[in-house]
């Protein structure tokens, strides 16, 4: 698809991978609405990227409704949803709590599932649309300390496959994306972006992969793609 003049929601577009995706989409002429929970950061990134914003916790029913309504009002329509907002920290099996699962699944699974549903209703009606679910390489293989995060991303990857099966007859494309380690603020307790490390992935590489996949003619789609650093060692 030609991204010029198309409309996208990027959840968690106020930092890291989401910000890089929003920036690339705007660079291609798309109109973008970013979401986040930190008011100041969100407004300043929206100013920097020249995009729309809405303050919304995607892990709540109210946040999902706010986001979809803001997209329809501020963008005037919707061609794509990037389900990027995510949350996670690593703790071992003997350490995790009920609350860890609730907090992580609320954002990574429930919010993504319900916002995906709201977008799909629009896309099914207009017989076109795109959903990109940002999972992780942690969605393809479990690891020590990954019970909460990794299982939530396995769930998101499962949703991606179900949606592909349901939405292809409506010409709606659903892409699953699995980034390996990216030097962002992810899982940083101070929420500050990590410094760039020359041989590790940046948000730009993930954004490049997603925008390239979206730009393919609508008759084709890539069900799943993983992005790894060439030599992170
Ligand atoms: N970094 C990695 O190594 C890596 C690897 C694989 C996959 N991923 C996935 O990539 C996605 C983006 O991560 P990132 O590395 O870019 O992390 P990040 O820099 O921490 O950015 C996360 C973004 O999501 C937003 N967010 C978090 N919870 C939210 C909620 N409940 N409602 C709305 N927005 C919310 C944050 O906004 P606020 O700060 O305002 O909350 C922020 O804009 C996540 O799904 C993550 O699991 C990351």
C-alpha cells in the first residue's frame, strides 16, 4: 500500500520502537495518532513528529474506547493499527505474583485484543485495513525469568494467527512482528531510554521492517517476521 495520506494508530508511540514507527510513517506522508500514559512525554513527542496524540491507558476498556474514538475524530478514519504498547519485567517462577500477570496481560494481551477488535470492526466494514502486533522473539521461545512476559507475548502471537484466519476474507492484513533486544526504555525502572549500542538493534530497524512490509501491495502480506541484530555479541 502507498502510505501517503493513510491513517494509523501507534499505541505506545511516545518512546522507543513505537516512536520510531510513528516517525517513519509520518515520513511516508501518513497521519498518525500516538498513545501513551505520560502526558508531557506524549505531547512533546507528538510535537516533534508532527502527529496527533491521546492520553490513554490501553490496558483499560476506557483507554481502548478513548483511543479508537480519538483516531476517528482526529485522523478522520483508520487504515492501520500498530499494537505496540507493551509492558514487562523478568522474574523467576518462584518470584512472580498474581499482580505481575494481571498488569502485564492487561496491556500486552487484553488491551491489544480489544483495540484490535475495535479496529477490525472498522476494517471489516471498509473491506481493507492493517493490524501490526508487536510481539517479541520471547513469543517464540520461553526462557528462565520469562514466565510472565514471554507467555503474554505467546498469547499475542496466538491472537495474530487467529485474526489472520478471520480477517483475510475481508482483505485485512495482520502482521506479527518479533523484535529481538532493542535498546529502549523497555523494562527500565526509571523509564529512561538506554544509550545506543553500535551493534544492537534500535527502534529504527523494527520500524524499517514494518514500514517495508506495509508498503507491499495489498494483495500480499507477511504473516510473521522476526528482526535480530546481526552481531550483538
Ligand atoms: N525493547 C526490546 O528489547 C523489545 C524486544 C521485543 C519486543 N519489544 C516490544 O516492543 C514494544 C515497545 O517496547 P519498547 O522497547 O519501545 O518500550 P518503551 O520504550 O518502554 O516504550 C513503551 C511504550 O508503550 C507505552 N505504554 C506502556 N504501557 C502502556 C499502556 N498501558 N497504555 C498506553 N501506552 C503504554 C509507553 O508509554 P508511557 O511511558 O507513557 O507508559 C511507551 O510509549 C513492547 O510491546 C515490547 O514488549 C521490545
